C-alpha cells in the first residue's frame, strides 16, 4: 500500500529565516506530487505540482519554491520567510499509471503547521 | 476557471441526526471526490465517484455523482461525535490534465453535539 509522509509536523520560524519542508511517498513509482497551502482551516490553495524528477510547475506567484530531487521526494522551500507564509502545508500524490489507481484522485499527507513570527 | 460551490458552509447538529451537504460546479466534471479533514491533520479520502449517476456508500456515508455531472452530494446518516471535521468536495472537469489537477470546494464545517 502507499503512504505519504511529511516533516516536520510543526515549525515555528522567525521572519526572514529559510524554510525547508519535506514530503516523501512510499509504495508507488513516478507519482504526481502536489504542494497545497491551507489558511484558517478552510480552502486548499495549490502551490506547486510535479509530474517527474526536476519538473516543477507553479500555480501562484509567491515567496516559495519547490524541488523534486528524487522520484518520491518533494521539497518546499523559501530563502526568506514572510509573515504571510504562515499556514498549514499539505503534500499530496496521485498515480500516473492507468492501473488500479486513477490519475485524478489525490491522497494527502498529514501536513505541516508553519508559524512565522 | 472551474469553480465549486459547496454548501452549507457550516452545520451544527445533534448526535444521531442525518447530514447532507452538496457541491455544484459551473461546468461538467468527470470525477467527484469527498474528503474529510480532522483538526490539524490532512484530508482523508472518503468516497470517489467516477461515473454520472453513480451512488456509492462507505459505512454511514453515501455520495452521488449528479446525473448532470455538475453536482454531487454527501449524506451522513446517524451522526456521531467523531464525524466532526471539515468535509471537502473536489473534482476534475472535462479539461482534466494528465497530472490529476483537482478543483476543491471551500469545505463544510460539521459540529456534532452529543
């Protein structure tokens, strides 16, 4: 079975500090990967998605960047955090093959709560 | 772009009552998904619908893919305190992409009083 991990679970960072959030998926190969931000417990905003190693697409202009150094690893980064970067960050994956799993169904990780002070 | 209108935004019910929430789209969808999010956790997939008219159950939960392909509903029967959380609908439209991009509703906050 497939599992998705995120760490850290919670993070408190000062304004202007760097950020690195990690997401890894197990039990599947070549997944599509996604980063979402959720503010105030409502609404999921898609930030980035990746269809393969080194392939990153940004959905909204922002202070964040994403990278995919390995097939099942997705990293969300920032060089200098802003107060507005606070929120709940969710990683998700979907399948790319047309086997048992559909490509149009996403599965979420446990999330990282980021507080920028 | 595609938008989903999810209603109601919040519900306050007594334990044992039935719950109904729905999502409507401005365009035709090929896929409807329902997720539940507990506080501080990631959304968990409850039910996936892939065919117009499809009616699927998962325990006390029942969801349907509207015949017009522009709506879906989720029903919860005999609610219990652990049903508390935020319920999201999500879907993919006709112009779906190979990478499975979804459109999400704004969520329904469910509170169950014992």
